[in-house]
C-alpha cells in the first residue's frame, strides 16, 4: 500500500494539489491508523491531510476516485478464492472417454491458463505487476499509450499466448475461441489501465504543454474557447510574480549590517558586537499608472494586461488603471470591485472597440489625472501607437515622462511594424525609458516582472 500511496501523491501533484514531504508523511500515518478496508474513510482521511482549500479538495477527490477506480487485487483475490477453486474442480471432471479442456490447458502458458480460468483477481494482479515492471507511472503523453500497452502485454507473456493460441486453433478450436475472447478482453483491460494512468500521471505534463502553447500564443489571436484558459494562466503568472517579489522585499526590510557603526557602538566592550547597526536603504513606495488602449485592434491584449496588473496588489500597493480608445476613463474601481468578465464587459461598453485617438486620450489624462503622476510613479502604456493619422500629442507624453520615475511602453505589435502606416511609435519612443514588444503572455510576464523588480 505504501507504493500505491506514493503513486497517489504523484497523481495528486499532477492534479494541481501541492503535496509537501511533511504532508505526505502525515497522510501515510493517517492511512496506517484508519486502514484501507473502508474506502470512504480512506478517502476522507487523505482529503483531510492533503487538501488546503475547496478547489484542492475537489481536485483531490476526483483524483482519488480515478486512482482507486479498480478493486485492489489483494482484496479481490480473497473474495474469489472459493469460487475459483470450485470452478477448477468442475473443469477437472470431464465426461468419460473425452479429452479434458483442463488437461489441454495444463500444457499452456501461465497467461493462457489465467484467461481460460477467468480468474479476474489473478489477471488484475498480473496487470498491476506489469504496470510496475514497465514503469507505467512515468507515462506523460497520449502518444505513449500504444507503447506502454505493448510493453505491458509483452511483460505478461503475450508471445507465449500467441503460440498457445496457434496450437489450439489446430487441436481444439473451441478452447481456442475461448482463449481468443479472453485475449481481446485482456487487451481492452490493459488499454483501460494505460488510459487511467495517463489521466493520473500525464495531467501535469499536459497542463504544462497547454500552458506553454498559450504562453507563446498571440494574445490578439486567442480563440473564444481559449479565453478562460488564458485568464487562468494570467492569474497563475500574477501569483508567481507575487511569490517572487514579495518575499525578498520582506527579507530585505532590515537592510545590511553596517560594520563601522556596529564597531563604534560596541567600543566600550572591546568591539565585541553586543549591539548591531543596520544600513537601511530607502525604497520608493511603488506606484503604477497603466494606460491601456482598448480599441478594436488591441482590446484582447488590454483585457489580459489589466487583469495581470490588478492581480499584483500584494507587490504594488498603489495601482491606477485607465482605458481609452477615442477618449480616456479611469477603470480602477471597475476592475477591483467586479469579476473579470463583468469588468471587461463594462469597460468595453464604456470606451472599448472604438477608433483609437492617442492625442485626445492623452489630453483627457493631462486635464484630469496628471496629478497622479509623481517621481515615484512608473507609467505603463499598452498600445500599438496607431492614432489614425490624428495629432499624437507627443508633447503630453514628454510632460508625463518628466514627472514620472519612468515610462514603459508595451506594444503588442512587432518592432518591424513600428513607424509604418499610422504608427506613431518612433515619436513616442523618444520619451520612454523602456519600449518593448508585448504580444504574448510570456512577453507580458517578463515586462511586468522587470517593472516590479525595480521596486525591490
């Protein structure tokens, strides 16, 4: 059972449940106390010791049901022992003067005898042993299903079974037909076991592959069916950034040891450092002002960008967000108070999908919100800088740059398109500290990571 629990812990991690070594030890102790006879008690014990939230409890429950979907071979063997013995005795007493199927089957290989006897407990045990022998818990991709199925059948003795089947076809067609039916059933059972293992152990790799594809997909070309998955990925990126940058800030709060001040302070004790002095580096209180173009061409990218920015409040305490197309409005309260879908729908209803006018939007910001820009503020502009041949008012961006700590422009288009057509990117670029393309979730994560790291 200990080996089964280790495999279950691996499957639980693949289902998105964080299982630490200490938690796995607690779970094994709980199982040792309650036993494995009552599956409901076993399930509740594992959920109580491993799950830390409702989401993890649901994921772990589904993982348990899938992992323990088949009856334990050791339990099935005891319950079927009497029935198998009776069946064997019945087969051992053939009519007088006729060759016995039992006599014939005694000359066959172990796998053929097992299938003809229809001993489900032995078949289940053989499949479990073959699974361990071929390392079925290492399966990761659906393309490996055929490979592992073949390896398991070979380990169980499929080649000897084929030879037995050929010989019986000539000498005992009736018994050969029974053996062929047993072989077909065995193949189905092995395929089911491999599919179950893939669902358990391949889920994490599948999710990683799906996330990697999403991370490198063009945000502006995400299909409607992928939007929710992308939002989940953006939240995961935000959580990873929070973990990465909030902890170092806490550790560095005290500063570094000031050796000179420490020695002076302890001169009365022969410079033995009973008292310590620390260097405290002044850090600006982080502030972010985000201006997001939500016109039709970049609305989808802004959707994910705003979601990421407002998921980072644990790292950046002061965040104000603005959205614009033909004119500019503040959307901070909308994003903070409403679910993502409702917030984005309201923003798009108010200001989205219009023709972009960067000049008019910058004028709106200058008149109403210029005071929000201070020497501690990082101003982030997300947009393609295409102003439909209208006045771009680069002078206002220059004024913002002079007031702010820095200006970062994230453009969802590639550099090769900057300056072509109605793109005003070369003119805006003059007044930005950082300019970089930001067309995928991976590029978005790197950009925001660099911004947040400036406050550490």
